[in-house]
């Protein structure tokens, strides 16, 4: 059983102006605060219901209010509040007026104590979830269905860009497939590295390029900020897998 720490976290305080600014809303300032989810309204997160893990944390399959299937992303303790807020803000901003079928539906966040939580709709079919990589390995879809899925992915990327956002980490395990009768739809998840196009900055942190084949070379070589073109590069790498 993984015990989530209940270490209290101080509310955002102006210890450093820059931190406070980061913790404030990151786009136009018009995105409302995400709903706070109470931990008691979520089923416990234990090893038996882990559905994935990565750089940012562990994702659990669980229920909200007893019977609403959700993904509970439990962030590593090193992840700062503003990083969780950035992910939730992107999801909210992209779905201000209505839910987009190929984007995760955000239920809310919990930033009261470590580990921070972000709760979204569970995507999959019946009782299973499928990251795109697994769906490919398991030959889940037929040729025509893969083509439709690729078209829907391209449309969703176009939509994200038309809203002024970049995803910045499009890869096979950041796309899951979701069945809504009669079709499979891609859902682009993990907006942890997303940013507004107008705020994209050249990377300064050293990266071993061979470990990030889905990231455009100009971004890894620190010559250009991430851009619409670099997200399209990553999309092209996904197409190669289909
Ligand atoms: N809405 C969802 N529906 C189904 N599965 C999901 C969903 N969200 C996340 N997952 C699963 O959990 C995994 C990890 O989620 P996510 O990409 O958000 O975490 P991460 O720590 O940022 O991962 P990484 O650093 O590897 O990109 C995904 O690859 C996927 O298998
Ligand atoms: Mg991911």
C-alpha cells in the first residue's frame, strides 16, 4: 500500500515574488481556479490500481465520489505547486466553453498537502486503459481505424494550437485511446510541459538528445524555443509508429 503523505503545505505566500507570480494564473489571467477535490472523496491509491508512472508522478485508476471512474495523478514531492497549476490551467483553458472529446476532462486538483493531486476522467474501454504504444503493440485497431485516429489527432493538435497552446511532449505514452461507441478516439494527456505559444522559451537545461527522439532537434539543441513546428515534429514521430 502506498501511503500518501499528509505533510501540510503552506498556502502560497509571497516568500519570493517570482514564485508567487508563477503560482498565479499563467495565461491571460481569465482562467478560473480549478475545483479543489477533497482527498476523502477519492478511493485510496494503492499499488494494485497504478495505471502508469513517469517523470511527474504516479497515475492511479480510482473513483471520485464512489462511482465516477477517474485517473488520480499523484505528483512526486519534488514537483512544485505552479507545475501542477500549469497542467490544470492548460486543461481548463482548452476546454473553457465545452469538453473536447480528445482532451482529458479535468475534475479538479488537491494542493492542500503533499503529494499534490490532479484528477481527470479515466479514458479507455470497459475496465482497461490503453496508452497508444500498448494499443499499437496489441494491434487493437484495424488500418482504417488507425487512419481515423491519426486524423483526429491532427485535428486536436490544430485545435490546441488555435487556442494558443503548445503541448511540448507529444509521444506514444502521452496519448491514450478511448472508446465511445462506435469509434475509438485518441485523447492527448499529460500537459505537464505545455506552455502558451507566446511564452515559449529556448531550453537552457542540458538534455541527452538520444533520450528524447520525439522532441524536435532545434529544441534540444537550444537554438529555438518550442513552437507549433516542434509539436508537429513530435506528431510526425507518432505517425511513424502507426
Ligand atoms: N486519462 C487517462 N486515461 C487513461 N490512462 C491515463 C490517463 N492519464 C494518464 N494515464 C496513464 O498514466 C501514464 C502516466 O501519465 P502522465 O503521462 O500524465 O504522467 P507523467 O508522469 O507525466 O509521464 P511521462 O513523464 O512518462 O510523460 C500514461 O502514460 C497513461 O498510461
Ligand atoms: Mg506522460
